[in-house]
């Protein structure tokens, strides 16, 4: 039996392998024994989806599919042309509709196929299990889609527990490899790659010799490395136009190559190198021979200029970390700030981002072993959680609230509040001043006899609210107001009201065992099975 850990990234995909109880290791699924397989896709004239290295030099390649799959508000702004070409995760290519899910399935499938070729196809396909990481903001349908992809590829015993938030993967890995175990510490995990930034505050604690992990707060944003790339591209293009009199990007692309689509790729590659260079020095001298009518065009770009151009991105990332800390303070009675900060992913190497984290977590020790974690993050997927941790606790609110009204004649009027926080955006975004809410009103033809309220988790678990059934007897309307702190207020026209603090469920498909008290809220203890 082998276990594959799949780090399906926005820009690159990694796979780790775990057999029996050996140390997990990365598989060289990329070109030249690299552990990185590009996640970009290209659809050829026959409609075939190509994946990986063969797509990189092709104009029209589809990049950042995982990011656009989320259809987040951040990517709906008009200036993001690539995002606007995806409508509800769909895109028309050569007269045929392709979905982000189709491309994701192709990428994950290619990664598994390459893994089979490396470890022996007969051995791997005979029986294997697999996990895959995902952004914090992936909702239930996206997580179901990833679990179905694993199942279709032949993985055994697949459930939602095989789809795990990216910062949790890093937190588990850190606790395994840290020289000094982070017992009784609150760790901020900052995981930022090409397309998404995910952050979490995780508490490590130990009871009776067993280590436990509790996810105190999570945030996710579609602001990351690709947005930093866009800032560099705009900065470089403006300098070229100022020095040469060029009138637009198309003229710059044609200076690279006669085919502007190919020139655009080359320009973007150059700008990527600028970003990398400015992560390690205070300035970078850009230069190109026989370019735009000049024998040699050159100019300097400073780190200060780059940070100014990337100001919007940095502010968004700062807002995510600020909101994360506020969430932990709101929900966790004994949270006193972050003790450690773990930086993961290529974008975490950018000094300006490190400065944002240091500012928001002034008392934290920042762990900067980026190279190790960039390479080893996927291996966390090859480690059975319960080998190291008795409990892994994840707090999420119910995604559905069910109201069941019964009339005097025995008839039942049900109503449902689906994805309760959607109308106010991401329910994790703000815990500071005002308390946003969503509400729904149930109107009845005749007076109410009894009212029941149920909370349903993403994995289908159903829990009844503690409510006196006849509290609203005689009412002909019930208003349900749900605020961002997971408090449900029920009001009837009989002038009676009831506030219910909603329970928290796991979102990884496992039933809660016993309650873990965090201030006035509940979270389940979760016991993932070893794969």
C-alpha cells in the first residue's frame, strides 16, 4: 500500500510518496528530475487538454486555473482580463466549453500518472490512497470535486477527509520536523504561492503525552504572486514607454517577438526575474540589447519602486492577516497573540510581505526556512495525521440552517438558509466594528404551532438547536437573523425572541466526537483515519 500526497498548486504541482513507515519523499514528476510539474494547460485544435512543460511556450496557455475556479470577488475586477474570461468557472475555447474542474482533473490526473511511472504502475494502481491540499476558501462543491477526482483516478477510501486546507498541511509538517516541538504555542501559518494566499492560526498543545492541533482561525484571499508579477510588469512597461516613447504594451511585446503573443510570454518571464531579484537585493538593473530602436536599453528598478507598485497587493495581504488575528481574539478567550510565524511558498520570500507579517505579529519568532518548506509541503499529505496527533480540531460554521414550522392542522412549512454568509461575502473577513448579518423571513398562512431549527454541516451532519418548540406559538411570521459571529436571532410577531449560538462542525467529512470549548462556541474533535 502506498500513499500519495498531492500539492495541486496554482503554478506548479508536487507529489510526495509514503510507503509503510518510511520518511515521505517528493517524486521527481517534473522535467529533468524536478519535483515541480507546471499546472498550466493548453487546449489544442482537436480539443485535447495538454498539461505541464509542453504548455509553457504556447500563447493562449491557461494559467492559474485553480485560482479562477474559486470565482472570488477579488478576481471580478475589470482590470483582470484573464479572470474575466472565466464565467462561473467556464470558458469557451475553440467553440467548446471547458470548465476549471475539467482542467483541474487533467492536472491532478497527469501528476498521478507520472507518479505511477516512477514508482511502478502495477504496484501503484493495485491499491493506493491519496490526499490533496486546497485553499482555505474552497467551498463544499470544490472539495467534493477534488475528492471525486481522486476517486476517479483509482484512489481507495476517498472522502472529504482527503481534501485538506493548505496551511493545516504546513502546520502538521512543522510540528513533525521542528527541533523543539511547538507545545503550547500559537503558530501563524502564512502560505502564499502564485495564485492564492492562505493564512491560519494554529494552536499546539499537549495533554497526557498526546499532541493536539486546534485551528483557531483561517483566512484566504486570491491575492498572491501573480498580482506581484502584474505590479512588476506595469512598472517595467512604464519605464520602457517613458524612455522609448512606446505607446502601449503591444508595441513592447512586438519588440520582443514579431508575434505579440509570444513576445508577451517573454516579457512576463523577464519581469518574473525582476521580482525574484528584488527579493534578494535593493535594486535591479534591467537591460536588453538592440531593443526598441536602441543599441542597449537599460534602467534601474529599486525595491522601493516595486513595493510602491505592489501597494494594493500588500494592503490586501495585510488586511487578511489583521482579520485573522481579530478572528482569533474574537473567538478564543485565552488567545494572547502569535508566538511563531511560519512562512511557506514562493511569495513568502518577498521582503515586503515578510515585513507585513512582522508588523502584525510583532512578538512572534518568524521561521524563514522557506526552501525546506517549499520542497516538503507536499510530503505532509503523505503523513497519517494520527501518527503524530491525537486530535486535529477544525472550526467551521454550519453551511445550512433549516427552519421547520408546524401548523395546528399538522402541516409543515420548511425553509432553508443556504450558505448563510454568502450575502455578506467571506464570513471570516471582519470581526472589528460592525457585525454584518444576513436574514430571512418565514411567512405563514395560519398561526404557528411549533418551530424546530436544525444546523447542517457540509458533510451532511444534522444537529437540532436547543429551542423550546412552542416558544413562537401563534406567530404568523418568523424572522431569522444570522450574524458573522455565528449567532442566530429568531423573532416572531408574538414579540418573543430567542438567540442561539450555532455549533461548529468539521468541514473535512468526519463526524465530531466530543465538544471542545472555545469561549462560548463549540468545535468538534476530529480523528482522521490513517491512510
